């Protein structure tokens, strides 16, 4: 406690012990400014080179009006950006999403990224334009932060640039472009570790505040798994890097813990709603083991660190002997990988930290293929879906290690060590490089000669890989293997030549830069298929029809006006068709347009069409149960025999969901549906759907398979916005008011201005028992978790602001001129 008290006293001391001279005051101000000066003019020049390389990689986005099209970009990330930006531009914080399912919390979902600062690009620019700059800037920031961290560890400029390029253009980072929250959270990892390193060295208040702010930004990015990995990395830094007097490591741990508390306090406005959302979701009890380990890296995937295309282009459907992982690519470049191994020849605390983090990340990314994963699963791993996410940490630590390896080569070339010691190191590195090139050559030749014989022994036949495909797989693997061998021999040759001073240092740097950048461009660019940005919001026949129906109901496109009084639903067979289409890996413009026409979940957020289906990483348990019940009743015979009991219940559940239109790829012959649009994608009108709000005599009517139509009395919806629904009641009708919106904490009801108690009906919807005489009811979404959390966040921010202002006031006061004290003298004569 004494050390902590002295730390706080040093940072908060208001009065100097003595008055400072003018020179001392200038030095005080300069030390305050230079303490935050991170880059010199040479560093800025290096980062301009980095920016040019990243701009060249992402040139289709900036110069060709294209956007990434694969996986979740169009079916999840982009719709959320559109909805959030449109809501903010209308002056509304989108706490609730009325277009997905029967309504769902939007702000409480971390992946909404509402208050993530870079997201403000979407509030100022068109969504497609903002998305391009958003992606490119984050990759550039990731490179800059990695450069800063590498320089902080003592690397010179070129090795630090080498590490930054390896991280920014890594296969793992490009693989998660579609999951923008994962991308954003990963980008802040090197900055948090850089600031944490500064904090451990100085234990100063300013670095604690900056570390807390960077952690808060990472949390707001919306991917808690990377946030937890960052906290674990900070803990490892405290254990391995902090050295000094007894008790100083404990003090460092306390200061880092305070920075974490600061970050959590700053984000409490979103943390509390998120925890409430998790508690009511399908994730509340964690995932089952089988569900959690899906998407883990197979040990066979690790060969892609050396031969990225060994299993073919990951963005194309191909027979593969191993299951596909969540990460499409993990390639870091062959030369960076060689240099990362070279870095382990001479160890220090920083290298040991990076090696441990890399090893842990790789092992845990293997999921159930790592023997300890099953035992550690109950201790916190049950909340992690896709263990391959752990590899994201190695995506950062391995490039930094490669920078250390390049620094080692430069040190030997420049003869900055004892000659005898340098000669010994040179021989070790030479032996390793020659051995590596020989092993690589023999390995490729062995595969060429015996690969077809080894395939049945190495892999297990399954539905996605059959014996007759072995020859095709073997033939397709030869060219990538030979290409990687060429890069290996070239990399080893360049390192050997410079090691024995057969290359000028400047020429060596140019060769290394060209080789690594071209290698990563060729192999990792294919991980980012793009299409014309016009396809993202192109209205198809289905969209045009439904939008026309919405307009006929008096609903404009303004969120502040009306949210549709009916919903749309796609049949399970239609959803399966959309999933198969997206799983075909044909990420082209036609695929996106077809998926839009099939009205896949979340597309309604783009076109403001309420869809009774939703799909996200986190879903409410009550909605998931209702949807599973609905889809379990779908039978192929539905269109042939509409009188089966299961189909009657299925139709009744659709009615209760307020579904007026059904999108289907097969005919629905039931008399309760009218075909209103023909074609490959058909639209049927449900003639007996229940209104969005109505009155019934008793909520127990929901226990019957069908609600009698004579018991349902529609009510007039005067206004329906995101968070406010106003209803006018007639004198007729039952004593229960039902609103077919998701029952969720935060919804409040006011009858003629007085608050009323809402209840859950049919295990999903909002119900309200009406007292006599009520004429107007207003439902408002006012979550207490948001209010309390926002209060804590604002209070924390104001406290920090007052501390910073206080420190600035003290510095400025000390800079004021000090009047010279008048000395009284007495003349005593000669």
C-alpha cells in the first residue's frame, strides 16, 4: 500500500516543492508533451510506406467501387451498419430492432458497435462509402499499432515495419473482414499491449488512463473473446516483463487492474445491457461441448502456415480431407515464419512472452484436437464458439517475433557484437537455414513421390472427402507445394547472402520487402472476394413487391414514421436453399441478389422489411424455442395435404407471428394462402394472420392450437416507431391486449398516462390486462440497464476529465512568471 500511495502522491501532487525558474518551466512543459510523442519524422515516413502497401492491397475497395462479399459481410455485418447509421441519422439511438424476429434488443448486442468511435464514419457518410474507409483504416491502424509495439520492444525501424506488414496482411486478419467486430477488436490488441508496456515501465497515471481508454475502445468494438485474450496477455506481461524491487510487480499488477476497472466503468453503458441480453439468450448456460468445438483448427490446417493453398482455394467449394475451420486462412508468409523461428535462438523476457502467447494461441485454436481442451472446457471455454478464434493472438505475436529475427540478422550484418560471438551466431543461423531448405526440399519431393500413398493413412474418408477424390486432391496440392518450396529457397538464399555480406543492406531490405509483400498479396488477396457495391442494396422482385405493400399500408421509409404492421416469413425449405447458396462459396453479385430475393434473415434491416426470422451470434432463448417449434412442424407433405394436424398448428403459429406474406421456392396449396407473385421465388399472402396488436378475452386462448377468429378484435395503432408504440382502444373487445412484440425487460406500458404491468403471453409476446375505461395505451422501451450503465459511464468520464484538467491546471500554473522577491538591504556605511 505504501508503494501505491507514493504513486498516487507523485501523480496528484499539486504544489511544487520550490518555485521553478523559466528554463525549468519550459523543460516541465516539454517533458509533458514529449511524454506522449510516439513518432519521429523518420517513423512517419516508414508508416507512409506501410499505408501505401495497405492501400495497394485494398485498391478494389477504394478505386474500383467494390466491397467484400463473403460469408457474414452481406448477411449480418452490412445490414447492422445500415440500420444503425440510418437510425442515428434520424436522431434515434437504436436500442431496439423491430425488423428482426418479433423484435430484439439491438444496442445490447455488442456487435451493433453503436458507440464505437470509428463507427461514426457511418453516421456521416453513405454506408457503402463508409464501409470502405472503415475497413482500410482499421488495417492501417493495426499496422501502426504493431509498429509502435515493436519499437517499444526495442526493434529498429525496418524490423518494426516488417512486423507491421506481417500482421496487417496476415491471412487470419483478412479472414475476419466479414466479422467487422472481430476485426476491430483485434486491431486494438497491439495498442493495448504497447500502452500496457509503457505503464509497466513507468507506473504513471497518464499511461494507466490511456491503457484504460484503449481497452474501452476494444470492448466497444464488439468482440469480447479478443478482449479477454488481451486481458490474459496483459497478465502475462505483468508476470514475465516486470522486474525490480520486491513488491514492485504486485504494484504493477494493481495498476494494470485499475486500468481494467477504468475500462469497464467507461463501457458500463453497453456492458450492463449486454449482460442482461446474454442472461436471456441461448448462451446463458454456455454452449455444449460439441457446439463449442465446431470450427476449430484441425492439426492438418497448420500445414497452411507453410503451404497456404495446400487444400486449394478456401473461397471455393472443393473436396477436402479435413473439416473447414472458421478462419479461412492463417498464412503469415514464409520468410516471416522463418525469421520468427530464428528469433528463438537468443531469448529475453519479451521473446519468451511472445513465444508463450503464440504457443497457447495455436494449441487452444485446435479445440478438441488439443488434449487439455476437454478438461479446461468447464472453466470458461464453454462460452467460446469456434476455438480457432484463439489463433488471432498468434496472428499478432508471430509477426512481432519475425521482427526480432530480422533484427538479429541486421545486428550480425552490421557487426554490432563481439566478433567471436557473431561468428558463432552466424554459424548457428547458417546451419538452421541450410537444414530448413534441405528439409523443405525433401518434404516436397517425398510428397510428390509418396503423397498418393500417404493420403489414405493421413486422412479419414467422410462425406466431404471420398476415395475417388484422392487423386484430384493430390494433383491440386503439387503446384502450391512447389511454389512454397521456391519461396522457401529464395528466402533462405537471401538471408544467407546477406548474412555473409554478399548483399548490400539497402538492397537486402528492398528484396525482403518485395518478397514478403508479393507473397502475402498473391496468397492472401484471394481471401477477400469482392463484388460491385451496387449489389448490396439492389432491390429485387421480392423486395419491390414487399416495399410496395408497406407503402400501401401507410408506412413510409422514415424510422420515425411507422414500422410495418405485418411481418414476412421464409419457409424452412427456402432458408435451406439460401444457406446452400451461400455455402457454395460463389461470392459473386448473382449470389447476393438471389439471397436478397429469398429474403434471408437480417436483409430486412437494409430495406426496412420486418422479417419473422433473424439470425445472429446471440439469440433470445424464448424466440429460439418458438422458431424451433415452428420449423419442426414443417413437412414436405404440407403443400399436398393441408389438413394434417401438424400443418394446422404450423399455420396457427405463423398467424400468431403476424406473418402476412410467406416467401417460398415451392407452391403452398393450402386454401389459407393466395399466390400473389409467381416465379422461381414465390410470395403467398396469409389470409388469416393476426394483427400486430389485438384484444382477446383470455390469454389462456393461446394454449389451444388455433385462436378462434371471433375472439380477436384488432386495435388501431396510432404510431409505431423503434421504441414507442401508441394504441387507441375501442369500447369493444376482450380484457387482454396482446402486442406481438418480443417480451423483454425494459418494455413499459402506460394506460391513459398511468403505468401498467405487462406480462408474457404465449411464451413470447407482450400481454396487458386492461382495466375498464382505458382508451389509450402506449408501450415504451426504456431499459433500466441502459440508463444505469450510461450513468456510470458518464460519471467515470467526468471524473477522468476532471483529473486531466486538474493536472493541466497545475502544469500551466507552474509556467506562470514568478515575481522576484525583493531583498531588503541596509547600508551601514564604510
